């Protein structure tokens, strides 16, 4: 049976009701630090799956990335679009990440924050496979990963070594950095980690 949180209506209801305890009010400091370390090179592109209200999209554009974001909640997408000033090139699709058309090997970066942990763990093999396919060889999957427990509803945490088991050789770990509790909303405080994986060049 499809869990209710796999349906757009589950998320749409929460955005409309203003019940979004996962949201960080602004650009997460860990992302600001990453962008300072890795300013975009010419032609760099980023994909933000499950972008929600899109707190980070303008920061990626300001750092020089061509930005594509996807979310299947119309209210979240409307909020994300409203944050983008006229003339800033950010493409936001209202679509299901698993089925929408995106270019294979089309992105230098895929950014994660509370998208994977919102999915049924039974879909993690599929989501990580799709992300690896969308990355260019040499591209990176980076972001804030929830490292808490796995209960019967989202958020679902990575267990120790789980990401590596899922990713196999498709993506290789590059960095793991701590995220101070003060840099997360209460729901995730002390349980988010900054992780970076790379799709090997030539893969
Ligand atoms: C916990 S929220 C995180 C939103 C945002 N990344 C943030 O940090 O605020 C999970 C988001 O994933 C979206 N989502 C879940 N499954 C999805 C799917 N299959 N396709 C597109 N979006 C999806 C939901 O609509 C929701 O906005």
C-alpha cells in the first residue's frame, strides 16, 4: 500500500496549514559554507529535489549555478517561485521527482535537505539511483542529511553506513561535516550532518 506521505496531498495540507516544522528559516549556514568553498564554475548546474518553499534557490543562483528545483506540492512551489526575484534564472517544476523529465547526467550538483528523509525508506534505492543518474560524472550530491532514528513516519533517518550500502560504487563519499544543533530547526537539532558524495569521473 502506498503510504500517505508518498502523495502530494499529505505535504500540500501541511504547507497550507503552516505546519512545516522541517523548514529552516533561511539559507542553512552549512550550505553557505559549502558555496564559499565551491563557487560555481562556468556552466555549473544544480538540482534541488523536494525543494519545498525553496529557501536555498536564490543563494545557489547568486553563487553562479543554473538552478532547477522540483516539488510536487503546488503551495510549496508557489512559495518557492515567489522568493525568486524577476530576472534570476531559477526553474521550479511542480512535478513528481520520480517521474518528471530531467536530463540524464545533466547536473554538476544535486542538493539534499529533508527530501530523502521524507520518503519511504523502501524508495531510497530508487531515489539514490535516480540522483546518481542525473549527476554528471565528477558531479556531487551534497547537503544536510537527517541522521536520526527510523520510526513509522517521516522523517526517516539514515542508519550507520546505510547511505554507503545504498550507493555502492555509484557515488563515493568525499566529506562528512558536523552541523551544530543551533543550525537546525528543533525537529532536526543535533541530528543533521553535512555529507558530500561524488559520482566518479568516467563512470
Ligand atoms: C520535509 S519537506 C522538505 C522541503 C525542503 N527541502 C526543506 O528543506 O524545507 C519534503 C518535501 O519533499 C516533497 N516531496 C516528497 N515526495 C516528493 C516527490 N516524489 N516528488 C517531488 N516532491 C516530493 C514534499 O512536497 C515536501 O515539500
